[in-house]
C-alpha cells in the first residue's frame, strides 16, 4: 500500500501503528492478489464462457495460462536442501531431482504461514511456485539463518511492469489432457508418475513437464522460457482441436479449488508471536502480509483466531516428524480438540435461490452470490454453526461448480462435527450492513443451510489423489 510504504519501513512498524489490526485487515486493505484486481493479468476472464470452461476439465480438457499470477523463488547452493528441510513440515525422504511436492511451512507455534509447489530441479537447485508468504519466509531464512544459498525472486506480472516473466506456465487438465499433450510433443513420452517431472521438447522448445491435476485427472503442467510460450501453446491448441480442448480464463481457473478442496492463501500466521518479530521487521511495510483482506461473517478481535493449523487445511498427511523443522514441537503437542477437519459444505439449494431472488426485493438485499466464485475476502471466513446455534467452525472459499450443479464452500469444522451428511448453518454476509471494503455492497446477513461433504468434493479428484 502506497501510504504504508511512505510512513513505515517494515511490517512491524505498520502493525505497531494500528490500534486494531483486525479492523485494519477487515476494512482498510485492498487485497494483494491479482484475482480481485480487474486488468491485473493479461489472461482474460473468459475465452468462451466460464460454464463451458468448467465443463471442459470434467468432460474433455481445459488449458489454463498460469504464467502471470504466481510469484516464484529460485533457491540454489550447498545448503538449499537443508534450508527447505528445516522449514517444511513435509518429509524430504526420497525427495530427489525430478520430483515435486506441495510444500507447507509453519511458524514456531505450528500455525501455517503458507504453502506452495516445490520443484527439485537439479542437485542444489529448487523452484518454489506461488504462496508469497511462504516464499517470503524461505527468503528470510536464507538471508538470516547462516545458510550457504542464493535466492532469485520473481513477482507476479501485476507487480512486474515489463509484463514478462522468466517462465511461461500452462496447466492442462481433463480426461483428454495427456492424449493432447502426447500429440503436441509428437514423440514417445516416458511414463511419468504423479508429481514427477521430465524434460522434453514441444514445438522445438525445451520444456519441463509436471504430471499434476487440479480438476481430477492426471493432467500436465508445462513450463519453459517465457519467449517460447506462444509457440508451445499454439502446438497444444492445435493438438487439442480433435479432442475438445478449451482455453480457460481466470474466472474458471480460480473456481477449480471448490471441486479440488484446496483452501488457498490462509491468513499467514506472522502478525503476533514475539518469535516472528525479526521476520516482521525484515518484511517491508507494503509486503503481501500487510495487504491481506479479511472478509465474511466471522469477526474476532484477536487476529490469531484467523490463523490455521495444518489439520484445518487438510494437510495432516503431509506432517512428518522424521526431521527437525520450525513448529515441530508445537505440532507434536497440539491437542486433538484444537484440530479442525477440512470438509466441503454443500449449500442448500432453496436457501441459495432465496438469496439470489432477493436482488428483486426493494431496499437492502442479501449479500450477493457471485458466479463462479462467491468469496469476497482474501481470505474469507464465514461462521458455521450447528442447527441449535453452537459455533462449530468456519466456511472459506465458496463458489459454484457446474459439474456438480451445486454451490460449495470449503469448511474447517470441529472434528466431532465434521460428519458427512450432517446439516450445518452458514452465516452469509457481514454484520451491520457490511465492511468498508470497496468490493462489498450494502447488504443484509442471512442463514444458509449446508450439508457436510467430503473434501475434495468431486469424485474424480478423490480418485486421483488416492491413485497419486
């Protein structure tokens, strides 16, 4: 934020100047991600329409341009592996060049700072993709922890006035994705297991491919030198003409998470602990961490009530106590009753219809439900209660899946309440007519019933994860 940058030198200075940090994050910030900023990405919102683009990843294939919205960090040197092993809750056993993983980092209290995709490119060489707070945390450790490493950073295109990146990155998913990619590569391809990488050529250009899928199929992510991107994309689109390939815009892309069960960008747990003060003083006042924008019906005076644990986000299987890492002791001692479970909340169709129909009522309507993504915070957190009124957890990212024909949100519920088929009640909309966020219209709160479902909700995604 421009004002903060002029007035304060660090995130800690900014926090110290705010008498109510939650109120500041709830009302005054603008949100750091390009998703909420029209025109921040050269990728259009829709190539055709988001409904057919959603259908494509279930029925044929969709191609997403991921080149612009994700920051990256390149880490290399003799201590790179040791640094990452000390930060991540993940096991590094059997992690070797040619592999990738979802990488998660916590603060010393075991509260999540963020997650990203980690590529093991070559001996002593790694690439971290997306997850700005975690990239910042790794960079801080690299500079202050006595590690023999070098760091190269690249921000998203919205923060890069040249509009040019080191790499292009395309993600293709759907039942025909691998067929299309083999045709585009026009060569015999090796058998590449899930979350493994390989180097080959497409349209005469060197590319790195990752077997990965967000929408439930063993898709492929393709990256390479940025200037080679247009020719690689043209070859993929040409190969996809016979197989129903569609290009997907940003509206469809950011809606994939409601089916796949990924809770993006939790509030990074960096604002309060004395053990994190050095990091807060290292971060500039206009860092992403200063711009997170809380939204939703949940409101607490304590910012730590917005923090998440790995269990809340469905990352419990990633925690491996086979190495020393930041937050290990706290996670080992974290009581079971403080661990929430990630679920999908399937919204009641009559209640959704009632909220949508209120747009025709005079006066103040209910909070609008936008399609395909209905969340309006970064992150958004809505209260979830039992039918008898007990507070039992939070609802996060919410949106519509045309493949499931349902409004869905990703919930974090008390473990004993996270029972599939159980009815819960979401408080939709903010209190007192809504916050001062520019994206929030004046509105009324209402209750929306929902049913607890599995996360991921889409059956193809669950099958893919079991197989991978």
